[in-house]
C-alpha cells in the first residue's frame, strides 16, 4: 500500500473521504444508531404539581358557594361538527332554534346593535379558509378555539355584534344562523403573582376575587387551585364577591403565588339584557329614597369623587340638566371616547406580566388625575364614570370582569344595571359600598408583579353532540 503522505492532490482527498466514510458509515451512526434525529422545538408545558392534593377551604362565616360538582379542569368543549363531517339535519337545527327562543334578536339588532352575540352557524359545505376570511370580514369570529380548528366543519359557534345578524343570515353558503339565548360556559381563570421587592423577606397575605355570579350568569360549579400548595379559605362578602385568602408565611423576593379557577356557568342572555343600561326606558330615573341601601352609592369615596371641583364642573358641562340614565351614560361615554385616549401601553404592560405595583390600588387613578393626564384605561375611566353619575344624583358603583372594568348604576323600581354587558365575560367583582374595591390586594406595601392574568372560555349548547 502506498503511504498517504506520498499521495498529493485530488487523489489524496478522495482517499481521506473514503476512510472517514468507513469509520462513520452514516449520520445515524454518529447519533448513536438512532434512525431518526430529534427535531429541535419547544418543550412541552410543565404540569404544576399534578399529584398534589387540593386544599379544601375551611368553613367561614357567611361562606356560600355554588353546588359542588366533579372537581378538576373543565372538560373539552363540544365538537363543532357531526361525526364524519356530516351536515346537521334540519330537525336538529329546528330543535335548537326552539330551545333558543326567548330573546327578540331581530329587535335587538336595531336597539342594541353593539351587543356581543353568540351564534350557531350551519353551512352548506365544510368550511374552507377563504370562507373563514369572508366571515372575518363580516366581523364574525370563532368562539371555541382558533380559526384553524374550524376548517372542514359544517357548523360551529361564532360571535358577532347583534347588528350583524341580518347580514350574516343573508351570507352565501350559510344554511342557518341561530343566535343563542342560553348556553353553558366553562373555562379557566388564572391570576399569578411574583414578589419583586428587592431584599424582601417576611409574611405576605393575599386576597383575590374568584369567579362569582352576576346578571344572567349562575355559577354551577367552580374549583380553586393554588401553587405552591397553601392553606386558604373562600368566603363571600355582602356584595356577592367570592374572596380567596391565603398567606405566604415566609415569602421572599422572587417567590410566586399562582391561583387558578375552573368554572361552569349557566348563561341566560335575556336576564343579562334586562340589566343593560341601553335596554332601559328613556325616562328620568325616580328620586331615590334616602333609606334605600343604594343611597350609600351617592356619596364620595377615596377614588370615586363626585364632590371634586373638576368632576362637578365636567358634570355641569357635559350633562347639564340631563337625568335620563341611558342618555347620561351616552354623554359620558362620548366625552371619554373623544377626550381620554386609551392607555394601550398600560394595558400591554399589565397583560404582558410587566406591570409592578406596591398596592393594586395604584392601578386605579382617581378622576382628578385622569382629567389632568387626559389618558387612561378602564380602571381609571370606570372611576370617572361612577363619579359623574353620582354628581347628578344617580347611584353608581364600579364592577369588573376578567379583562375589563366598568360601571353599574341603580334605578329605583328596576335595580342595578350595567354600562357593559357581555355573555362570555367572567364576572369577578363589584363595589360593596361607596368605596372603590380593587379585585386583588396584599397586606403590605411590597412590589408585586402580576405575572399572569388570563381567562379562557368554551361554550356548550344543549342538543349539540
């Protein structure tokens, strides 16, 4: 055999490649005889202590709650098409349409066109992406999952504004569009915190609102999860807020508290609409009896300030002598829309898990501040709304669901009505008295970041497989 160092040029290169090929016959051999190389990708999500036992809440004064049911994460939502991609038979659609009677959606499309409406839509063929794009152009969006989950389906649940219903029903390829008057809503609400106070060490107690009942939403079942596992209690206050309270006895910088809640609601759209301010008659609200408990919601609070000079002047300027509640609300809404640009940065930081407060009350600026800054998000605008209502003698309180805060007002003879109703919202809190009530609090001025605030819902309709 010739010595390798005596060979030069291309021949030497070929011989070297041949030797290497003999040592490592394939890429699979280099990988340890594996026939398939792993493809880089994201790791599967970690499961938070799946075997840890749930901590039952101890009994507490005035503690109430929904009927107990099967514990655990809610089941997957109903399929959006019949098995095998079959088309929904007419008798099934007729039965569902009869079951969903009770709300005059034809009238609603004219009197409350912005109302978010959940619709069962049946098609003449399986959905292709171009048809989903056309639906998006009509402002019709999937309500259970993403658009890709609807491909090939012959029917599904969507949401749109009530004013879009007539146009949706006339859309080519739509066999039926049935707006829902009642349904069940299951889901998961998650709120997580991280202590970011430099050098902090000590005891820290948290009070957090859990999903609660509200107008048109009966809480059938709920379950609480806490990580790290800690003793906790859940109790209900006089306003119907459900509070989860727990204590981190030896907390420190970097520690986290994760609270997750599964839930199941029965939603009645007719009852929800009965409590919408836009559904109230256009007449002056009767004068409230000073002995009525709602009269407590006329006076000032720390952050609801009808007596403030700026608020009183603004009330006179934009409301004048108007006292019809729905018209008062229309003027307030227009002023805020025209003069208080939405604070998208604040929203992005909070929902992105980057906002830090030493007290959640810091998230809510009083009316005097927002009127000076001329920028704000719903935590501030709801305080301004309530202050303006109170300034003209209409009892008002703030309320909140996941992702939005708004105002409720009291009309003698009718009760409390809301400036913002939506059938798929997760109700969390409303004020118990004249003072504004944040949905979260901790008992020391310590820097805490809300690292997660998310909500997920799925709609279930009786009669759908």
